[in-house]
C-alpha cells in the first residue's frame, strides 16, 4: 500500500445516502481474483447510459472532477454485501479517501485494510463541505491523517476519528501483516526465551 499522510485534492460529490457495494461495483465485475480491471465497473450502473456511453451528468465523468482523489458521499456509505472489491475499485480509480457522515462497518474495515481512508464527519460539517463544493467545484481540501483533520484554505477545519492501529498502518503504508513484521525481533526474542524456559 502507498503511505497516506497528507492528501490535497478536489472533491467528487456523490452525496447519496445508502450507496451499497453493488452500486459501487456491480456483481458482474466480481469474476476477477485480483484488483486489476475493476475501475471499469466502478459505479457502472450510474456512469454509463443504456447505450453504453458515459453519462456526462455523472460526477465521475465530468472534467472538473478528473484526477480528484476524495469522494464526498452520503450517509451509510458502503452498505450491503461485504465485497472487498468495492474499496479495490475506488482505489483503482484513484480515490484515496471517502468523506461521509457514516459508513457500513464491513466496508469501513475493508477500506482501512486496503489503504482507503474513510473520514466520518458530523452532519453539520458534512453539510457545510457539501454546500461549499456545490458553489466551488474546483476547491481543494487537505486531509492531514497525522492530525486527523480536514481543512480548506478559508480557515475551515474539522476533526475526524480513527483508531491508532489503522492510523499507523495508513501513515506507513503497511497492512496488518506488515504491522506485525515490525515486531519480528521482539517476537523472535520472546520465542527464544520461552523455548529456552521449556
């Protein structure tokens, strides 16, 4: 995984509540066993019209939002089935953080395990950010994971929660196994000491 420390980006607004994992990546795209090729299916039911052409009204297809790395979503994002392909597809597109008022638990944990930061904001802060992006589509925000803040140049700032373990993994770009391997010397010393005692 790539380390995530600070992220400065424009925002893709998709403020719809209860976006489930089948809407994020429809089941027909789940035949792959790795992360390659999933971006084609990201929000496929919404990104494409019936004739197969991109819908110009869908935010992901609009020039203003190209190369944006932050998604502003509605509440209860990632509900539905527990497919890990959902964060894979978002990351494959280039999304590194999703801002919402709440996330489905399984999606939240899958996101963290794969290097995607779920940012939970209080409803009033989320609404302010939504209104600002609507008025200024090209505005950029900065997410500072170490400080657990999101801010804009006008002085607005909001805090977000994250547990220490997942914060460390994201900051260092390591997964759970990588975190354990950091303590390999201590583990070896413990095993040696216990083996000697036996």
